């Protein structure tokens, strides 16, 4: 099925899913010092909500998970503000012109950092027919791109992160939606500074939100983009669950143009 979005044609029958599914197995990725998700049937006395147990006509599971630590998720600035803001209220459109770039973070001391220069130089290596200033969503794939990103245990591993200057560059380029294959755009242990989050959302004071903070901008973390997907321009369908929460598990889908 062919669809036309913003004068670009995409084939809806060929989606490129860059989300990581949530499971209750050891294959589930984990960040932020928590245990794996729990997916288990409801139990009422002798009754078990599982067809294979022979006591129920339906499978009826409870699911306990954390969107930030258990897989692909999309968050709004409510992730870092004193006042409550919901991803379900912040994200009201779901199709965007996107650019995929691949970056190898730079070793700086004990850290691996994505710098402003990495982003600008990577963009020069992609199909540059549309400048970053016209791109609504930026998708960042980091190197090395091992498949174990889909099951990695990130806690206390000091993963790569985005520099404050890089986040400012992305914001000033008017990118509204940032997607990355890391558990956070910020350093794991940063004393709560959250410099990249604040820079991207233009949050100057988390206790008293400034009027020009970016209420409709989102960050999606813990994606996985396979190597065979080429850098360049795509249409992004950013799908979330309707949680009134700062973040939701999400399913970003790319379509070739």
C-alpha cells in the first residue's frame, strides 16, 4: 500500500521497526539498576489466568515494567520537571520527516561522547537533499552497533552519551524528535545535571518552567537500528501507548521514501 505524506511516497507494507520488544526474559535490555519486567497471569485463589493451566478460557496477564529502564520508550520534558507533563498530551502528531545518521562516539577520558561535530559531519555523509533545519526527527545509531543492544544490561557500564553542545545544536536546528540507541542522552552518573535533556528541551529551571521550553519535543531512547538500514531520509511513525505519564513504551517505525 502506497501512501503520500508531505508530498513523499512511502510503502506502508514495508515498515522498518526500530523498537526493542519488552519481554519477561533475560533477553530484555535493562538500565537504571532495576530487575527485568514481570509478565505473569492473574491469580484468584485456585484460578489462574492462563489457558495452558486449564483453569481459564483466556490469558489474563499483569505486566510490571518501567518505561525508562526496560526498552524503547519516548519521553517528554515532564521527565525532568517539578510540574507534571504527560507524553500523551505532548505528542499529538505521529508522522515526521526523519533523518538517520550513524556516529562513533569519541573517547574522552573514561567516557564515550557524541559531540556536535560528529552530528554535523555525519549529516554531510547522508543524503543531504534535505538540510537538518527541515528535519523534524533525528535518529542516531551509534557504533559499534552490536546486536546485543537488544538485550544489554546497561547499569553501571557508563554508556556513551550526548554532549550538551550537541543537544543545543540539535535543538537550534529545530529538530522536534530525537531518537537514539542508548539508555539515555545523558551520562549515567552525572550528579543529576541532565545537561543534554535540559538543552534539547530548553529547560532552564526544572522547578519553574520557562515559557520557551519545548513542550512538544520528545526524546526516544533504547532503539535499535540494524546495520542493513542505510543512513538517509525516512518518514517516521512514532507510536506510543496512551499513558498519562512522563514516558511511554513506544514503537518507532521508519519508512523508506
